[in-house]
């Protein structure tokens, strides 16, 4: 299809420059669970990082912690496999309802 060809055309030069490309496929049967394609793509990436050795894990961990600070608990709650990389020291925010979130 045209979208896939476009993605492959853009992806190839980026991979050569050291970029990482992740992808996920929307599953129409999982439509009740939002963002399944994004979650599965990042989970596969974090699993790959976890198996890539200590140096890759440290680089990824430091980049994520630097970018998110003590808020990485939001991400580990959303992407469970990220916990294998950043550890359990991230704070998971308290759950609040939609009404409280507006304030």
C-alpha cells in the first residue's frame, strides 16, 4: 500500500543514521483497549533494549530518566516492560477520577 511504501522509504535512511524505528499495527478486534498499537510497539522496543546488554540498557535508562525525571512512573504504568529498564524507583502517581483531573 502507499502508506507502507512511504514509511519504508523514510525508515531506511534513518536507520542508517543510527535512529531506531518502532512500529505497531492497529488490531480492530482490540478497539475497546485504546492505543494498543503504540503500547505493543514500545513494549517490543523495551524488550529489545532489555536483551541488548548493559550498555544499551544504561544509555536508554539514563535518557528516559533525564527526559521524564521522577514522572517516569506514568510511563512504567502504561508500558510495563519499561520497568525492566528504569527499575522500580519511579513514582507512580495516585489515581484520580476525571472530575478531579479537571482541577
